[in-house]
C-alpha cells in the first residue's frame, strides 16, 4: 500500500514513497558505530522506532489524521490555557517564566552568532 501511494501534489511531493530508504540509511548508521556502546544502541533503536512511527502515522488516511487531531486538540488547548493561568496567578511563576524565556533567547542568539 505504501509503495503504491501517489500524491497529486506537484513537484517532488508527487513521487512515490521509497520505503527501504529509511531502513537502509539507519542500518548504515548502525553499521558505522565503531564501538558497541549501550547508550548508542539505545539511542539508535529509539531513533529507528521513532522514524517508523512517524512514517506509519504519515501514511494513515487523511480522515484518521483529522480524527486524531480533532480528538486531541481540546486536551492540548486546555493544557496551554491551564499553564497560562498557573503562570499568571503568581508573581514567582511570572519571574521564573521570564528568566527561562530570556535564557532561551540568549542561547539561540549565541548559537546564531556562532554559526555566522
């Protein structure tokens, strides 16, 4: 089914899915590990599982994707609103939020300046 999938979108998006490329590139990555390390094996297997989950979710029919998004959207929005009210209700939480926000902005500016 995945190999027969064809989109009507223009350009590169209209090509058929190549199923074996993910497994081949991740397999080459696993073979390139020189030292057998349990942490690397764990991260590699977690990466393979995550890539397969993402691929399988992306290949589900559009109706199932819409049902999933519409069923989880109220929980995500209510979580964001709850977090907002928790932060706003206390001056300490507001201060912690702004400190973390400024640290994140400074980190991204630092990374941007290093790449220049």
